């Protein structure tokens, strides 16, 4: 089978690319291993909501038009939105089809699937950036009898073994799961490493409203000093709730969650932690202060002080004087370790010279290096700071489609 472009993945990013390709008259096929919005359907926990408010949920040709613009979509609502988008785009879609390999073929590519092969001139990889849970090396030393759970395994607290839980990682996923598991009646210890602290609301507006309005979300990948570092920045400590609540380490401490430093290892049934908790929290507080200062400066420069609430600052993160450096898991009743330590994209099926010495896909803002006509969309800070959010797909899809059109001469 032959086409000009193969798009791998039928989530919001793959559908956005299909929309842009169709607008330029570029023939293509969209290949999806499951159903439309498969990742949202099958690899997210039950209570999860988007971090972004509904008014930010938009893709090329479709934007949220419901009656709760300041709310936050549940996973069921996200799937329904993407299904609606699929009906609008009406892409040439092959569902239930797994891509097994991508190889070069002359001046184009062979895309081998379990339902046949495609020959094409261009490929857009839109298979998501959160395919594989990223576990630290110390996970291999987890003592026997302790349940090891990743966010892709986690569904609800009631599915966990009885007893306490150690949650490793304090970014958005870690604080949300720690909160939910603790509220279910279990004792929770949270191992805190590098994290990004943000209030849900500042000066009367959602913090992401400020990120958009000030232009911070539109900062480009070629405008930052260290893009590799920027792409590794953890997701902010945010949660989407009807109350627009702020969820941070102080919130969790008030609930009774115990904070410890980052997990360093296991030995003789004991979990060992670094002594960096205070430093990590102090740094996160300083960075939050700088962000709020940037917002305040923007308000002043644009003469908008009368239209928003006055500036204010938040209580520093509270850390006990001597947090424990080790815990006996059995004595503490910890039966589960939940690894909220990030995700990796799955590129194992790509058989092209496009990876660096650490196995990372090399690309220039989504234009894959070393394979003309191959593109990547849907990664953190791909082309803009907002790239990992649904609404960030719009500009990225248009940019990459324009580059692709030049490559194929459309």
C-alpha cells in the first residue's frame, strides 16, 4: 500500500496533523494500535482530570464550547472530545493496527504493521510521549513482598494492597496520587525530588491563564539556553478540581502525608532517602516566586493592576527539622511503592539512525534529525513551552505540516 504520509497515532495530536494535512491536500493514513484516544482510555487512572481548564482545550478546527469553561475534563470527557474531533476530521483511519517497524526505503520509508505494509515519503510520529513508565535504577532492589505500581498500573486506591504506600516523585502525578491514596485511609509517605510548585489560582486568575496571557507558554524551543534541560523539567504540582484547589506539599502535610527526601535506595528491607528535602523545596519555592514576579511585572507594564487582584505570596514549603533518612518498610506497614517518576516515549519500533548515544530521539523542534521527512509531535517542549498540553498541539501541528509540505512538494 502506498501513500504520501503515514501518521502513527490517533490521539489529539495525530488527528490535528491529519486535519492540517487534509487542508493542504496531502494524502495520508492515520494508523492507531487501539481506538481513537487509546491512551486516554486505557492508560490513565480513574479519577484523573486534565490540568488545563476547559477553555484551553482546543485543537485545529475545534474548541471547547460547553457551559463550564473554568472546569477540568475527566478522562471520559477527554475521550468524548477527541472522538468528536475524529468525527469532524474524518481521517483515513486504520484502528486496531500496530506499527511494528519504520525503516528507510529509497527516498522514502516503509511502515510495517501487523495488518500490512505502507510505503510513504513522510512519517509523523504522534504516538504520545507517555508510553513507558520511567523507573529509577533503585526500583530493581525493591524488597520482595512489596507491590510495585506505576501510574500506568494504578487505577484507584482500593485496588492497592492493604497497608501504607510510599509514593516516589512529587510532580503532578505524585502529589495527585499521594492525595488520593491518603484520602482512602492509607498512610502515605511521599519521597520528594525536584519539583515545580505553582498555585492553581493567582491574582484571581488560573495560573495557566497567566502562562498564556504573558506569553510564557509561547516561548519557543530555540529561544531557551538549554532546551534539553527545559524538556526535562517536571510537570507542575497542579490538579484540576471543580473547586480550583491548589495541591502542594503543604496541602499534603496538612492532610497527614509524611514528606521525605528523594529515594536513594533499599537495603535490608529499609528505604533510604537523601537529605536534600529542604534544598529541593527551597528551590521550588524560589522558582515559584520568580514566576509570580514575572506575572506581576507583566501586569504593571501593561497597566492592568485595576483589573486583577493585588499581588501576594504563598507560605514557604514546611519541612520538618530532621526528616527521616531511612524507613523500615515492614515496621512502617508500607506494602506498596508507587513510582511517580515520569514516563518515556516508546520509539523501539523506529529502525533509523535518529538516536543519540543515550537513545534519545534527535530532532529540531519535531523535525527528526537524520531522516528527512520524519517528524515527531506530542513531546514536552517540542516547539513551545505549551507543546505537552492539548492546546499546544495546534501551533505545532501547523508548523510541522508546513515543513512536511515543503518536503513532499505539496
